[in-house]
C-alpha cells in the first residue's frame, strides 16, 4: 500500500478541523424555542429515561455522530490517495516546454498567450496517470527548469502556476538540450550523434507550447524524443512595434541631436500611428507614420539644446503586444576624465593627445619625469585624482592608483617579464576584438628595436610580433595596466632617434584615442548603450569608485561593486527602460543605459504552422487532447454538505 | 395551546339535556340519605315496596303488623318495607392551569361532564354538589331537583382555570367538609407533581363510591411538536430542554402509557372506577355510552 498526498497544508488544516467541529456541533447549546405545555411532568420522566444529560450516554446512543466521523475519516483517507503499486515500473514521460518570452504576453487570445499555454499544460497534466512523470521547463532566451521529473501533480501544478512572463527574446536550443538530457544520454555533443551511449535512453514526449519566433535549431536531433507542437496564439494578431530607437549628436553642430526610430506593422491592415517623443516625462515632439501591412517605416526627430536625460518614444495605439510600443534611450552625461602624460619629450605623443576628440574626452596634463618626485604627484596618487597615467620612456617607483599605459618602459611590478631589447621587430598579429585594438592596421609598422612583454597570468596579449608578445594588458586590482614593448623614440648617445614609424601612420592617434577611451573610462557618445531584456550589460566606469548603485526603471536600486574587474557587468536587466548608475556623493548619474525589446521576432506575432526541430518539421497539433477531469474532491465536498444538511433535517423535521 | 374559544362554548345544550333526562345515577353501594328520596335504601322503612316479614318483638311499631297473617296464623308478624332515600352526588372539577389546555380544552370537557352528571342527579332528585380544586369557599351550594339546573349551569360556567393547591390538600378539605357518603366523580388530568395517590387514599377511606375521569387532550396523547424546544410548564414555570426526535417521542408515548396504566391499576386495586377520557370526545356521548358501561349511569 502506498500513499500520495493530494492536499496542501492549509487544505489539511481545514479538513482536520472538521471532526472536532462535528463533535462540537453535537454538544452545542442550541437556541431552543420556548413552548408552553400543561405539565412537564411526563417530559421530565421521558428525558430522565434517556439520560441525555450524560455526554457519554448520549454519545453511546448517537449513531449519527459516529457515522459522520466515519465519513470524515474516509474522506481524509481518500485524500491520502492510497493505492497499490502496479507491475509497471514506469509510465509515460512528458516534458512540457512553455514559452514565456515577451511575445507570449500578447493578448490576442484571452487573457494572454502565456496563460492559455499554462491552461493547456494544466489540462494535459490532469490526464497524468499513476506512474506517469512529467518535467516542466519555461524558456525564453534561456531555459529554466521549473520542476524536474516527478509524478506529483500538485508540485507540477504549483510549478506551472509559478511561471511568469518575461520580456526576453526566444531561443529554444537551451531548453531542448535540457529536455534531451535524459532522453538521449551520453551525448558528448549534438553535432556528433555517433558517440558512445553510456546510459539507457528514456524516451519522452515533448509538449512544446509556444508561438514560434525563434531561430531554427538545425543542429538539434530529437533522438528518442517525440515532439508535439501546440501553437499558442492567433495568427491574425495585430501589433505595431518599435524595432529601433537611437540618437546621434551632429558632429558639426554639437548642440543638435537627431533621434531615429524604426516602426514595424506586423498586422494585416495598414495602420497610421502617432509616435510621441518624451524627454524626462514631458512631451517633446510627435510624428505621424503610415505603415503598410507587414512592413516597416521610420520616423526621425531633430532636437536641440538637450542636456542629459531620458528620451522615451511611445506608439499611442493599443495592440495585442504593448511591451514593444515603448522604446527608451538616454542622453548620457558627458564626463571628462583626467589624464596625466609623463614623458621626457615626445612630439608625436604630445600631438596625438592634443587632438580635439581627446581634448573633449579628457583633461590632459603633460609633465616631465621629474614631476614624479613632487608632493603634488604623491598627493594626486593618494587621491586617485587621475583616471589614467601614461608613462612614456619612464616608470614610477610604485604603481599609481590609476590605469596605466607604459610606452617603451616597464612597470615596477615583478609579475611582468621583459626580454632584452631585440630588433628589428615585425608585428604579426593584434587582437582586433579588444577595444584598444579596434580599427588598427599595424602590418606596415616598422620597429627598430623592442622587448617582448609577458603579462602576469591574468593578462592578455594585444600585439604579437616575430620576437613574441610586444604589447600586453593585465588587470591590477580594479586597475588595468597596458605595456607597449617598444618606444617611439630611442635615446642613444647621439641623441634621440626614431625607433618606429608608427608615429607617422594614421593608426597611431587612433590607438592613443582608443587606449585613452578604454583606460580612462570617458564618455563621448551622446546615446546610451542599449541591450535586450535579460542580456548582460558591460559598463566601463571610472576606477575612482569601488561601489556603484544602479537604479532600475522601477525605481529599485541595486548596489554592485566592481571587485577585481575593470569592467562592470550588470545582468539584472529584465525590465525595459532606463538604468542609471549612481555613485556615493553625486546626485546626478554617472552613466546610463537602456534596455529595449528591439526584436523583430518577438514583435512578430505570427504563429508558425510548422516548427523546424533539426531535420524534422513538427506540425502544429490542434490542441492538447482534453483529459478526464477529476471530480472526486467535489463529490466528497457535496457529500459532506449533504451530511450536514441531513443532520439538520434529522433533528429539526422529525416526522411524528 | 390554550384554547380561549372553548371558554365561550355552552356547557349543556338543550339536546344534551334531553338525552340526559332519561338517565339515572347508580351507586354500587346503598347509602343512607338525609331525606326520603326516589331511591330505595337498604334501610327498611316506610314505603310501598315490600321487602320481607319478621317476628314481632315488643316495641315495634304496631302500624306495620300484618293483621291478615295474625288472623290466619294467630301470631304477630311485622311487614318490612324498603325505605326510599336520596343519593349524594359530588363532582370535583380540577380547575388547575394545566386543565386549560387542548382543543377543546380539558377544563371545558370537565365542566360539561360535571354538569351533565349533576343534571342527571338533579333530574332524579339527588343531592348534588360540585366542588372545584381552587378556593375554600368555591364549592357550589347543595342543589336538589330539576329547578336547580339554572344554578348548576351558572356555577359550572363560573369555573375558570387558576392556580390550585396540591390535590391532596384539595381532597383533604373535601373530606372534612362533606361527611356524607355517596358518589364522587373526580374529573382531573392527574398531572400533579406531588402525586395523586395520597389524595385517592383519603377518598377511599371515606368509603365513597369513587369515579375518576382521567381527562387528557389529544395534544398530550400525540404531541405534534418537532425540533429543539424549551418546554415551559404552565403551572410552575418549570423548563425542560428537549430535542424532539422520533426516539424521544416514542419514549414519551411509553412514559404516558406507563403513567395511565399505573393510575388504572392503582384505582382498580382500591375499587375506584378509572375512566380514561379525551377532551375532544363529546361529553354526552361519554356519559351516555362510556360511563353507562362502567355502571355509573343507568
């Protein structure tokens, strides 16, 4: 005999309170109706005969009470679901994949696509027999196992209820991998299906409840899985969305800002919408856009004299998916950084840091190496008043509290290793993915003499030459140190000599600008960066602060600390809107970024008739087969009410 | 449950009186009356009805010597005649509050019965007196002869339900005030919490010809009540909480049956004629048929 709990804690409490209640009902002093009789003489004798005043005498004769208590005991027993284990060890295995991406918030089916998907899953779960097990996964751009394989319907239902909509995009592959884990064991990869199988496969049926809207999963093989696609949604859903929204500062006229937006009509009717632009909550401008069915249109706004703040674009037309009717961006606070250049004299370098763009980005101060001996340098080092220090052909005695770039010199840090000067040096390879190395072409750069630069273990090489790495970058606590193994000018007995022709190439000022932008953390672009909901946001922030507070669109603040990383990665970007970064002691934000659902796939509310899963196409099934609904709990409840009614009738309406 | 309508109902209708005219009260015992009546007495006396002869002894009234026998036998024989006497009839009405219950009320039925029986007595020249439980001076005057019918009805009509002393006290008072022998008809529901037995014993000691008409209303015999009730005694305000169920009603019937049976056997053992009656039975029918069978009426 085995038992299965089918009730929750409060339900047990309720059920458990019934037997004492029945017991109490029997001894409750009723409000009796007075009735005048000629004499209580005979009644007194009658009652005395019955011995009603004795509780136990009364109990002994009260068959009805015992029947009722027995009934409740049976009900409690029924709720424990006693049963015998059958011969069959395992029943069916079901995996429910429920899409909770942004498009599932669409209200083209009532109340929403996600609720309909949950209702269908609930229907299917109710048909589970003893021995059947099911697993519940919610997926958007990531998979979330809500409930592992279990036969406990109550837990499955609770997990199902807990699935909430997200603003994320859709990617099925992770969910499929999780689902396939048990069905197709021992796979080293999904690309190679000929590897050794280490465990018995457990075939399962996947119920995929989604509206589509994800990239095809060509490299997935169903294997032992059987997929059933249950489309959710109405193919004729109506939606107008903002697919892009950005602002750009006019290079010639810095006070002018242009805002662009791309609008898309996913419906089957042409629409005319008004896009309203708000700045910090007040209406700034509006534009009318006529969009043909299943096509896109753009709107742009010319703005002038705007300081930092939030720009919000809204489409004022109600449709089935509202989350993509609003887009935000921010005019970032401009921030100048402090840059100290220490050089014995280097014309090329001084020219490179004197460009207009670098002047906008940073306050540049150029000093001779003797400056390092002054108390001002020591104090600035203590206060961390410089965001970046560039050491050209010289090095400090101790590493400063700032990001550094060493050109032709070595930092006073034993973890860096350098070779003896060698030459000539031919630059072979450079890491174009690194922000400092973007847009650089170094193939034609010739270097007379240089040293290899081997960074500490956590560092990475930026430029590799024939002699080895010649430029590397490595973190030092919250700071970053970059070292270039060759200088621009070589000081010899005869005087200064040119060591490389890089200084006269176009790539040199670009490198200096990129290095200063990356290492000093300055902001020049007008528009804040934007990411999709749920995607991580990388923030390059001033190294002067250790802790930052990030205010989310809902007003909640999250305190994050940079730790040992030079770049702060913020992952809690579920809500669309503007995120502001604050530091202690400053009222205005130091950085802003935006989270927008700019996804044509999510905004497109079409329901795909067929789902490509690897080599197979899974056709939409009409609906989940409607299962048998269990009414036994209701029947018990009705029976119980009847029992109470019977008790009342028995005592009140005795037929004489 | 008290019935006010029944208070205005006539005690005796002309039809009833016509039926009762022909009847006569019968006593199983021959009592000595105070006046000569229409009734034969055990006493031999002056009458037209011959009883027996006996030898003359000196001192006998010479008027009763049968001279014809003396002529034939030459001895004195005395003719003995049965003396005719009147009968003492007492009706005791229980006018306690419990009697004013039922449809029609038990008190009305009691009054009708008492009046009916008393009327029969008056018609036959018997000495009739009606007593009620309440009040020391509440007894009716002694009535005799058909002419007293009006007084009888007036008195019976004036009887109302009220608080009464225990039955024993009532009977004790009755016995002290009425020393004569005769017929006593006690009309009551016997619902006296102090018990009726001692009262009965007092009556039995007086060697009266005792009839008890035990009156119960249909509501008492078959109570039509249900649910959770607080029963209030109309006499002493005593309260009993009951939940009326089928089982309880069955028990009540058993208790009632036992009570009636007990009263009956108590009476039978003491030569008291016990007559059970229901308040909804017609009084004339009860008298003409039921009491006739029991020998009270001829």
